[in-house]
DNA sequence: GAGAGTCGGTTGGATATGGCAACCTAGTGG
DNA sequence: CCACTAGGTTGCCATATCCAACCGACTCTC
C-alpha cells in the first residue's frame, strides 16, 4: 500500500514547520477524548463543513481556486485554510501551473480520490432522505442511473448490518454494552 | 438554533404509505450558495464534528446520553444541541423510558440506520489512510474482516470512477469543465 | 435519614471559527 | 493608462464551540 501521509502526527509536524503563514488550522493534534476509531480519525481530516465539498469539486474536474470557491460556496479565506490542511493531510496537492504570475491548481492524491466512496454514500443518502429530486444524476457505464450496493469482498455477499461483528481492540472502549 | 423544519422527519412518517415515493422534502433553505447537490444537503444535516460519531455510537448500541457523551467525547452541551438537530432532521428519535425520574434514550430512525454505509466508507478510508492499525475490527458473517466493494445495482459491475457519467440538472451549475 | 451516586441535561464565560467585503500583488490585453 | 484575472490576505464582527460547574429529581446504601 502506498505511503500514508495523513497521520495526525505528520500533520502536526508539517504544521509546526510553519510552511504557510495561514490559519493556525484545526489540526487534530490529539483526540484525547472519545473512542479511538478510524471514523473519528477520518473526520478529523474531512469532517468539517467544506472539506468534502472541495473534494467533490476536485472529483468533478474543477481544480482552480476560484472554481472551487464558486462551486462549493465556501468563503475564500476558509477555502484557503481548508486547502492547506487537506494538503498537509496528504489529500490534495498544490501544483503550480504558471510561474509568472504564480498560479496554482489543486489535485487529489490517491488518498483523496479514495474518498469518492464516502461522497457517493453521502450522495445516496442525501438523495434518498433529504432532497426532493437529485440535482445531479450519476450514471454508470451501463447507462442506468447509478445505484450502489455494498458487498463484502471476501464472500461477495451484500453487507447487512445484522451480519457484522464488531470487536474493539482498545481497552476500556468496549462496544455494545447494552444491545437494546 | 434554528430548528430545521421537519424535513426528512415527514419522510420517515410517510414512508409506510408512500410506496416508492420520495421526499416531500425541500432542499435546505439555508445554503444559498454553492452547487445544489445531495452531498451538500446531506452535509447540512450530518456534516458537523459530532453527528456521525453520535450515529456511530447508536449503531454500536449505546443509546443513552451519558454513554454517547463518553464514547464520542462530545461536550455535553454540544451533544444536546446535536441530538436536537438530528431529531428535527428525522435521523434519531428521543424515547422516554422512565417517567420518574424522566429518562430518555436515543434511537436511530430508518434514515439514521441508512447512514451506516457512509460511516463504513469513512471507516475504510480512515483505516487505509490515517490510522496505524484499526482500533475496531469489523467482521462480516463470513468470518473475514470486512472489506467492502461498491457495485452498481443494475449491472453488478464494480463501480470505477472512470465509468461514471455526471449530469447536472441545475442550470448554471455545469460539471466538469476541464476533466484534467 | 444522611450522603453518595445516576441521569439528562443548563448555565456562564473564554476562545475559536466562520462569514463577508475590501484589499493586494503580479501579471495580461487593449 | 485602464480594466480585468487569479489567488489569495486582512479586518471586523457574529456565531459556534469548549469546558467546568451546577442543578433537579430521583435511587441506593449504610
């Protein structure tokens, strides 16, 4: 598996190095509270108001600051800060495409592209439970509107909640104490 | 907090009657900017720092205020506020299980349970790109650690990004101007 | 019947973050 | 010279968030 640049430690380190003069950033540093969990760790990176929308636009093929600002609706200063933290987390890379004047584009790394399933799951949920009619239609190669099913890679069966067994490896953070 | 006008709450209620009928919902009034999009609409409901962690715990079987506060690490006042907005959005319901003293539990609605794929996708991403070793192991019924694949329901093929065709139905919000 | 503990919150105050418009720099085009 | 573009930065203010402390209505234990 590829490099894993996104550990909170790495972020904290690169932030301390003081590369940019921007936003003191909400770097995770520590999450002393709460269950240790990959979900929480992921949310530390993409769990704010704009991050996933930025990544949506990058997946759509909009790579420039003004495009992203326009299509997400994020305030420009927030966008600047978020792009920096996403870069520090290894989710996007900033690429200069013009020397003079200096101009930049933002692209997804492998880690960033790998967020597509998260966004698709969220889109599916939003379409089902929130919006009236989908403002964006995603079609699969087969020509039909995309409807996704999640299956287990090992056995090929559809994943149902009842079929999952959870096991906590963190002491003091047991799961399901009262399975009500 | 401006109570979110019972958008999806109505859906859950009318779900029984409404066959395949979708959402008498209206797109959240309060996102005047940015591309209209089910992802953004979803994030308006579960896109803050704590919402998905709360839902994670409810999926784990922890239904009481103190449990949720402890396992998520959310400050109690934030938790109160988030539970209220999630309730207003129809994602959780608040259930009294004791009259005297008054005591309450929080449970997921169908809409809330339907967020499991989002959380699983996020867990997969976090395990791959953020954490060193998964603090929680999810096993499928087949006995193997769960690894998920997303497939298209129509054709059964694995969904790859290159196979997706996007089509915006919102005027002025076209997609992919430079598919770089 | 005194004291401690449980549960589901509120309250107050400090701090961090977000939103907005205006501004800046270094160019290009006319 | 002027207008315009891209990619931000700055200042100001409003709101959200964090945290610890507190509270009310019980129950449990001694």
